[in-house]
C-alpha cells in the first residue's frame, strides 16, 4: 500500500484546543503520514498506517496509551510504536511532539527504544525448541527475541517452506491480487539475523520429557529447557474414490498455495467441496480468475452454525451473483479426471477440485508425550501444559476462557499468533494470562466480515443494520441466555473494536 499525504502539515503546528482527549488527528510530517493522538495532557505522534496490511489507523481506536487497527485489530504503543499484539509484527514510527503557546508541533522522528529489559526468572532457559512453523510458532520465536532472550531458539517445521501468511493463501494470493512474494511472513535473512534456527522438513517422531529431548524422524535430536508445541491442525481428508488425483487440492501450506495457483492458471471449471470459510474464500478467488465454480456441501445454508441463517443466506446469494453454483444438502461420492459425482448421481465437470471440509488438531505428539488431552492440548491460563516447561499454542491449545468460563479451542490465525506471543512471555517467566478476545476475518469479493468473541453455541443472532446486495453495513450479535458471546461486523470496523474492548472489560 502506497502512503498518501492528507490533512494538515503537523510540523507547522496544531492548536491544542482542536485536539480532543481520546481523539486522533490525521496529518503528515516530513513527507510521511502521521497520526497525532491525545491522552489526557500527553500528545503522541505515530505512523498512520498499520504495519500488517496497511490499514488507516485514524479509523481505529485509542485504548489507554495504544492505538488499535480497524481491520484486523493489531495493537501498537503510542509511546514507543511497539507492536504489542498480532497480527501486527513490526512497529510503527514515532515522532517527538513539542507544546508551545497552546500549539502542538510534530518534530523529528525518534528511534524506537530497543526491547524492554528482560526480567529474567530464577533460571532462564538456555534453549527453547518450538515444534511447528505456523502462526503460533513464528510469533513466539519473534517475541522471544523482541524481549531480549539471547539463548538458542530452534523452530522445527514439518513444512518445506518458511512460515507463511496463511490468510493470504485463500484470499489475495489465490485471486491474483497479491504476488508470491507476499506469502512468506519473513525472509530467510530475517531468521538468520535474529538467530532463529528454522529447520524445514523437520518431522518430529517423539518427545522425551524425561531427558528433555525432541527426537526427529531422521534420527537427530534437539535438547530443550523450554518447549512450545505449536503443531497446528491438519486438513480433514475426503475419503472417496479419486480424492488423491493430481488435480485435487487442499489448502494449508505455502506449497499447497503455489500448487493451487499453478493449477488454477490451467483450469476452466472448478468444484469446491465444502462451504467453510476457506472453501468460500477459495470460490471467490477462483471466480476472480474467471474460473467457473460449483460448491458442494452437506449444509442446507452455508456457514449456518457459525454465522446463522440470515448471514449464511446472504453469503450464498453473494456468491450466486458472482456466478457460483451451489449444490447443498449433498456430498461428493467420487472424483475422476474430469468430473465430481454427487450422491444423486449428478456429475459436475471439473479440471480443478479443492477440498475444504475442516481441519483436525495435530495431537499425536502431545499424546505421545503424555500431556493432558481434552479435544485439544489442555493448558492453563498461562498456556502451560500438564508437564511444566512445555507450553502449547495455536490450533491445538484448549485454554480456560475468562469470559465464558469454559475451556475453548479456536482455529484462527490471529488467536494462534497472540497465543504464540503470550507463550513466549511466559517461557521467560512473565506469568501473563492469555485472555485476548478471539478474532478472525473473511473476505469474499467486496464483502468483508470481522468476528470478535467466541460463540460455539448460541440461540439468538440479532442483526443491527442492512445486509443486502445494495447495502452491507451491519453488526450481528450472537447471544446465549441473553448474554452476548460474539459480535460480527460488516463494514463497521469501529463497532468491532468497541465490541472487543467491551468483552475485555466484562467480568
């Protein structure tokens, strides 16, 4: 995203009387977009663009001495520019602000201070091993270094590629809106510079908790003082004849994404099996490439259990307006080189098939290691497992949720990243509760929806505002027993942020 300059030149002065406490002024200084924010008597000048996907922070929300991104709820310090919460991983810039004669002047940019001083526990781990190269594992490794940890960090990834920005695989990369260079989260040079030893194609065979060793399939082993399990989830495989043919794809890794794009470039008709978020995002992205798409799913309404009938019906209509054909209340029974056959015998032409019927947490290693398991790896509020020194984060972790009072497990990118960050802090003795409010987003054509909270079971979905082909401007509250558990917003970014804060403040 190219930054454009708008608003006043903040170096020339802004009357303090025009800057309301808790408000932000968008302007520019020294050729860069700058946000001038006021908290009480203090003024802060920071970069106006989120370092995640380039969202305008002026449309976000000030919370204490932080600013939150309106799109995907990254959080930055107004004092230091530090990226405090994923999905923002890089800091925003900061400028000096001087107050004279009732006027605020933005001065020179100042160098953001280094990582906060490390409050070491009684015994600092000499080495940290991270099993998994996804969102949680990468975020944990980065946070360890950001906090000043100087010991050995080894990331064991079963993938053949460096950690990737998984949300873009089904969205902008598959649609052709983003290049292949946007897929990796970081470059190889980044990991080398930060002394994070990333080992690819590293498949772990076992964890010896007595000797504190991680044993790989190739016979090598890695000792650890602290261990983070971030093995993620694996796609549920479709067990029908032909499901292993070369033109049948799943979408989870960088390699999956590259293979799918290569196949899409040669395809005219696609069948997407599954009307999950990933399936529907894939459908939208393939339509952007002018590929005919049929969606097959056993559901009567797409996303019924998660979003409700009204939103699910809208999403179906949205896709149909873009040329997608739905085959609901049915399943695929076989796949051949040119067709997908449905339960009723109907044959759908397909030179590309994408399967998105859900994922399962990868629990085999945790089970082998003897960790407590309950539909996921059981962790405490600090993300530590039943064995001291071993933490779990991401899709496998089931943690005690303060808001609902229940143990929950959430398969979302931002949650995984934030858990990785919290696990890193606790590996270093911070004893920080994980109580971030779950968040995810989806993008399909011109439709975007952000979801805050967690409503695994709900009995009422109340829509505030219009959701139709002409107007997409609403908030949906998901309630159980008259308690709001989650809020989804469509083009109401600020409402989503306010809902997040309300959930954080709820007892």
